[in-house]
């Protein structure tokens, strides 16, 4: 009986220490963010379909759709920082089994801007509103 009570006491002590340790963690600083919107143009004309992706060296990646007027708006705030921008064609539906599939050509999406490693498009996101074009 004594051993069982001692075991329970040890478990209660261990539980209490783990609760206290969890509460003593380092508090995280709030992440600074900005609202990001803008327009995508190619040769002066709006790109009227597709997606824009922003990727940072820190591993942050956000993506949103481009509307029929070439505008985009990231619905959630984006962490402050420097980003590489990639412009991609619309996402196509998965091919259906037994149906011949031919991907649509997107000549207004140069390969250079579809690839994060080759794109020279960049964006700096600051606190507050950010209009990119």
C-alpha cells in the first residue's frame, strides 16, 4: 500500500512539474504583417487569369487568384519581408480517366515567371497596406 501511494505521489508531482514547465515557455513576439493587393500586367496589359505566389527565404509562401481585370488580393495578412513573386496559369482540373487530355497553352505566362528560381519579380511587404504592380 505504501508503494502505491508513493507511486501516485510521484505521478502527481511529475504532472505538476510538467504543467509549470509548459507555462514557463518563452513568449513569442507577434509577427508583423501587411495587407497585400495589386495588379498583374504583361507588356502593359492585365493578366486576366491565373495565380500569384509570394515566397520568402524564410519559408513563407502565400498564393491567391488573379481576377478578370488582372487584380489580386491576399485575403489574409502576409508576414513582413522580402519575397520572390511567381505568376502561374490557372490550376487545371485533373484529367478524367479514359478521356484524351491536352493541357491548355498559356502564352501570356512566360516560363520565366512561372519558376521561383528564374523569376526576377520581387516584392517587399511592409506593415500596413501594400499595393504591388
